[in-house]
C-alpha cells in the first residue's frame, strides 16, 4: 500500500501535537506529518532509520474537535 504524507508547513491541531513533534525531532527522529490515504491520516509518523520510505510508528494526537469537546 502506498501512503502519502502532507506537509504544508509546521501547523498543528493542538499544543500537545506540537510538543510531541518537537520532542521527537529534538531526539533526532525524522517525523512526517499527516501520513495516510484519502481522508484517513495519522498525525505524526516516524521514519525508519535505514529505510526512509517506511515508518516504524504512527502517533495519533487527536484533533482540535476532540480537544474542544465537553
């Protein structure tokens, strides 16, 4: 399956997602944002260190609608 990443600059849905991204990149991980297909996307995905076309983990941080819900 061929996944795609969307990278429209560094915009995030929440301060939590920003913090997770910053901590991962500070730890020298290569992190892609909004990885997936169609309308289904994972917020952050860490690239495999020796096979950059693959991912080793996906991280879902939930979006602004979730954070603003009662």
